[in-house]
C-alpha cells in the first residue's frame, strides 16, 4: 500500500513513533539485508533522506 507522506502523516508518525521500514520488522535479516519471506525490500527500506514523498507499507510487516 502506498501512502503520500503529507504533513499530517509525518506529524502522526512523529507523535505516535510509527515504525514502518524493513529495519523495524522482525522478518528482516539484517546480516543479509533481505526479507525472511523473500519479499523485495527496495521500497520499504529506511530512507537515506529524512523526508519521503511516499511511504510504501509491506503486507507482512511484524513489529520487532
């Protein structure tokens, strides 16, 4: 699911400490930088720039 990262979303993300990237997921293998279920991670990884235009949610995200 893709969501535009507008001001409201960014505010709620900060307010509620939302986690949404592979690095926050229990299914992410840090050593191999891959998903345990084999899903592609390119769109879901922690961005290198602080502001994203859009956020892509993974259907299998599990809080670590």
